[in-house]
């Protein structure tokens, strides 16, 4: 009986600890949560394409006739496209763009359907006609342009090194020599590490979560990917990680479309309209600025049409 009592006591402590952790995590996430009301109002306020504009694009006509914009995206990107389990909606910078595009085509920001993609499946889902467009912090790279086309760019980032907050050994790019560094397979990460940290031991993992888990348990020493993705991890987990260095050339994010699709011109016109209307700036502020330190002014969006 005493042993059973002890076991129950241990289990009770464990349950209470888990509950405290859950509350703490919820409080941290809530402190950096997106303003749902402002986000939902923004995506419903976007422009709507004319019937002539739809008819002039074979891509847009196909989407309109199907009744839904099929989007390849992610559910785990805290600042760009995150599933809200309370109401089932997706919010963030990428999520705002594809909902604005759905509104542009259908007059309804909810007229889209979700397909999960990873860094290594984005071209595949476009080539196999599983999706109409990919919004997934998708870097415009020459190798990708051989298989698909891009509208945009709509956002610019750089590469960065994520480390555990207590790591005192890595403070710059030079410190990656001989270290095990995670990056996402199918992303620009392996090529970036080959160029900027050729002496690093690269471990390519399936997605952002796998890379962060490997970092947390010490399987890898650092994790290299886009700075904006790391920023989301840091905002979501205060005090857990640190940025050791931000480096490399500007990384332009584009909207993936089928190869040689006339949807490129249609989507670029959509981007130009939301930028001119100030919606790009408002979306940036709601999705990133207000959640990463209250930044007062948004950056200038990149010029549409550059690669």
C-alpha cells in the first residue's frame, strides 16, 4: 500500500509539473500571439479581381472554376503560417497573403484549401498539380526555376545561425568549422553552408521541427536556415535559443506556381495592388512587427519581378 501511495504521489507531482509547463507555454505563446481580429479584418478587406482580369489568365480561370485556391503551405511556422487549434484558421504573413489572394479571386478569404508541404516536396506538389500555389517562405533559386515559376518576390530575409541559449562556443560563422550543423533537406541551407561554412559537418533533416529538436538534445551544435524562421522560434520560446550570426546574401521569398504559368503575371498584379493599398505593410506589422518587439515601421517590400 505504501508503495502504491508513493507511486501515486510521484504521478501527481508529474501531472502538476506538466500542467504548470502547459500554462507557462500557453502564457508565453499568448504574449506573442497574433491579433486575430485585426488579421481577419485585414484579409477580408483586400481587393477583388475583375471578371476580365480572371478571364485573361488561364491559371486564375482554372482556380476560379475549381471553387477553391489549393495552397501548399505549412501549419507550424509561428510568424508565417500557424494553425490556430481553437478556431481552425491559419494566421501569419504567408497565411495572410494566400487568404488575400483567395479573396482577390473569389471575393472570399476562406475560399482555399490546405496541403502540407516541406522544403523537399514543394516542387513536387506543383508539378503533380496537387496545389495551385505554394506559400512557404520559398526562396527563389535557379535550380527551382528549372522546375517551377515564381511570382514575387514578396519578402526578403538572410541566413542565420540558431544555437541553444547556453552555447558559449559558437558566436560567429567562423565557429561552425568542425561543428555539426543542422539544416532542412530540400532547402537552400546545404548550399549556403557549403559556400559560407565549408568545414561544418552538415546534417540535413526533414523540417524545421526536426532541426530544432536535434539542436535541443545536443545531436547538432547549431541550426542554419532563414533568419525569419529562427526569429519565430525565438519569439515562441523566450530564452531558449540565441542567434549567433546573421549572414549571406538577401534571400528573396517567392510564391511558387506551375512552370511557365501565366499565373505569375496575375499574382504579381495582385501583389502590386496590395502593396499600393498598404495591406502588405499592415500584414507585416500584424504578423511580425507587433510580435517581435513592437517595431514601428515596416521595411520596404522587394521589387516585384527580381530574382
